[in-house]
C-alpha cells in the first residue's frame, strides 16, 4: 500500500501571481517553452529554474535557447539530490508530459511546494472569455468547429491548447476556444465560461493511474463554476458519470430528445435546435455520423457564447473539411479510396471509422502501441460490420487480429473477414492494393498510439501516405 502523503499547499490561480515566486518549470517540452518565453518577455520576470527526467532533444534545445536565463537540471530517479536552485523554488509549474504516476512527479512532490500548470494559469486568467472543450474523443474537431463558427460570425477568436498553440503562447482575443486534455484538466481550479464535454471512456490510465482518477481529472473541467456546461447526451458513460459527480450542476445535453438534436432524413440528418433546422449533413464533405454530433456540440457551444450568427452556419459547416489525419481522404489514380485516420489512437475512435467507411472490398489497417486498454468495443464492431479485410500493423496488430479471429469464430463468421498480420506499413499498403478495387476503402485507423514505431500520429500518417506513393502503379512511357 502506498504511504500517505500530506496535501500540498494550494497553488495560485492566475499567471500574474508568479512574479511573487521562484518558479520551477517541470518538463521542458512545448508547453514549458511557451511559459518560459512568456515569463522572460515580462519587464520583471520571476526567478526560474527548469527540471526534467530525461537527457534528450528537449533538454538540449532548452539549454541552447533558454539555458542562459533558466538553468536546467535533469534528475535520474526519485533518490536524486535536490540542487540548491531547485530547493529555492516556491511553486512548480508542471508540463502535461510529466505523468502524475511517474518518478519525476513523485520527486517534485517531495519538495512540498504548490503544483500547477501553464494551462491552468492561462484558464484562470482568461476563463471569462473562454470556451473549453474536453472529451475522450472528438475534442479537436469540436474545438476547431467552434472556432470557425465564431470567426465566421465576426468574432476575433483564438484557438489553442492541446491542439496547435500552447495556451501560454496564445495571443488572447475577444474569445478563446481551448482544447484541454485530461493531463491539462488535472491542475485546473477555475472552469471556462462555457464547458463542452464530447465523450467519456477510460483513457491514458498509465498517466492518471486508474480509471477513477482519469474520470476525476477529465471532468474537473466542470468543477470551477462554469456558466454553461454542454455535453453529449448520447454518450451513456458521460451522462452517468457527470450526473453522479456533479448532480447540482445544470447540464445542457445535446442529443436525442434534447433541444439540440439530429433529425434523420434518409442516410443523413438535419442538425436542429428546437424546431429550427440549421444544417443538413448531406451538404458536408466530412465522413462519419460522430462528426455530425461534433458539429451539433459546436453549434450549441458557439450559441451559448452569445456570439453565433446562425446565418453563417450552412457555409461554415458545409466548407469544413475535417482535421488532418482524421478520416482524411487521399486521392489515388487507381480509384481506391485511401483514408488517413492516424489520429484514431483509441479503440472507440477506430470503431467510428468502421461505422463511417464501408465497401465490398474494404481493407482496414489496425494496430500500434498497446496501452492495455479494453478493445472490446472494437471487437464488437468488427463482429457487427465484418469489414472484408483486416491487416494488423506492427505492435498490437497481431494481438488484435487474434482477438477478431476468435470473436468472429464464436459468432459463426469465420471466413467472412480475411485477417492477416503485416511486417510494415509499406507491406500493409501494398497488400491492400492487391485486395481492394476501385471504390473500395483502404482505411488506416489504428485504434492505438504510435509510440515505439513513430514520433507521433502525424509521423505515422506520413509513412502511410509515402507508402501509398511508393506502391502506386507506375505508368510506363
């Protein structure tokens, strides 16, 4: 059993209070660099010292660009001695890459000083003009749509956070649309004016330590007295957890039977508020009904800000082409429809790809870093939709192929789905070309992160696109 640890002193809320402290910046990735640069730009910057647990490229970059003003120390383990500069620190500003279950976090806790984050400081400073979005999936798309709806309505709005520009590097505008990860939510004491919750299921348990802690951290975005909370009412786990944890907080649910809802019309839907039809999804180029839910959440949030001009909705939603690496179509001369869904780093996101893409000879590329999450939602979807071909990628691909094979056999569907394990992305794409014909989908939707094989999901997508080029049939002169 873990030894009891006393609670740490409460951290200050806004960034201005850092002037009174000696600031320990923990983790030297992009959020830490943005915070350091903002503080160094002040007329009287506070005294600062940086700390990391790895001698890597980030540490080298820090020393080159900021080491003259902010010394960096790297600790090897929890028993590392405390440098004098670090011992003088009176507050620790934690980067999201520093897991609360890791040795660096534990080492910092022994200093007994308040802990906060650059994101938490920014939210405290600008919460009155902020729409904050979080969720286990859909938060990037929803944040982008809210921003585009506000900009289309003539609002000077900034977009940043977990996606794009770190919050401390953001130039505040009339409105701030902020995507917040569970890591960033962990340190929040203040809620944005408008909070949006897109979905909830267990994720990032290696960072948070348990499903319970993940839910606590994720939903803490609601805990700091927001004016409006908008949430996806079609997500049963989200609905249950919010109701249990925040029974006294009024929630504006979006979904079936609610004021904000979809009205089916054929294979598409109208996005509606009450009896007002705002957008027909048949006019969208974005794949997936889950993206129509994201659109509805974005409409509700932009409307709750009081800044939405509903006249711009058809043009903004009709021209939205989706996010890079999220159900992104890639044109190929063969007529095969390649789809880059590398951003689908969990089973639930990959499940949506299977629901969104279907063809007689569909090929699905799946697998990556195995975080030990529950793959049952994905297994159930394979049984339900029986994609014609499944190719397992290096990492968890072989394990997933066996899970799918067993489930299909239990349901008498052996032979309905061709299953194969591939040695590389290029081999998988080459094999997909042999299996798919014109009009068929070849979908990279890995359902897992890229750690250990690629730098990140964007690097994995680059390999997918390059493999498509490398395996294309070359025209002879």
